[in-house]
C-alpha cells in the first residue's frame, strides 16, 4: 500500500493498482517484448500460475510525497535501448501523474533481457 500524507489528508493506493497501471503503459511502448519477473513474490506466483502477468517486474514505492517506479523489461534485439527507456519513462510518468495526481520522482528502467525478432 502506498500511503502519502498531504495537507488534505492521507492518500492510500494499493500496489496492485499501480502495477497494473504501469504495466499497461509499458506494454504499449514500442520495442518492449514483455515484463521480467523480479523478486521472490513474483517468482513464486509465476511457478504457481504459469501465466504472464502485466504487473511482473514492477515495483512502486514512495519517497516522501513522491513516487519511485522500478520496471524490469525485455526488449527486441536491434532496437535502440535508450530510446525505448526514454519512451517508457515519459509514458509511465504521464500515466501515473494523470491517473493519481501524485508526482513521480523517478522511473528506473532495467533491461533484463533481449529477445531476437
């Protein structure tokens, strides 16, 4: 649960909401093959369900009153990784800020794999 206190009160938004919001934004970016599982919880879930989830590889946390988003992806071989990462950062920042009204401090994109075309 992301909990942020401001002058109007307390805002609480579930991790699941953020992960699906970010997952939808990232999966629509050109050059992204998919999300890469990160962490023990996502690894265990993948063993039990054998499905690919949109929220794999996404972690959202708050630092003060701003959000930090970590994203683990796999890209298509031969694509400009820098351009893909910049596109993801801009799309995720815009999507999260428009949907929640919260400020995104940083979006970290980790390319964990490259898949041939």
